[in-house]
C-alpha cells in the first residue's frame, strides 16, 4: 500500500509539472528533468528505498527551495513526496 501512495503522489506531481506555465528556460529544464525522473521511477524502479529514490528526493528538496515562492502548488506536491520518502527512512 505505501508504494501506491507514492505512485499517486508522483502522478500528482506529474500533473502539476505539466500544468506549470510562465517558466523561464532554466526552470523548464529543471522541471523536465524531474518529469523524466518520475517517469523512470514509476516504470522502472519498484524499490522505493533504492538509491535512485534518494537522489530524486534530494533533487526535490533543492527544487522546493527554488520554486517555493513562485510555484506554491508545485512545491506542495514535491513536499508531500519528500514527506512520504522520509517516513520510509529515505
């Protein structure tokens, strides 16, 4: 069941990333990278305690700090995933 919660949160973040508008090129590049990470984790990595999830969590933390003021809905979705991974000890 925990993986289902994480997958739902990742899909929610995908939606937020796709709905993000008015982005500069640098910001868009970061979000495209996050989108690629999400796609890869959903399809290719069933183990939520793998190193790939740890690296993803770190990128999310950096992104939350960067986008907190300009994209609050996006950072809220990121923070939920960080919290879920943290609850698993990641």
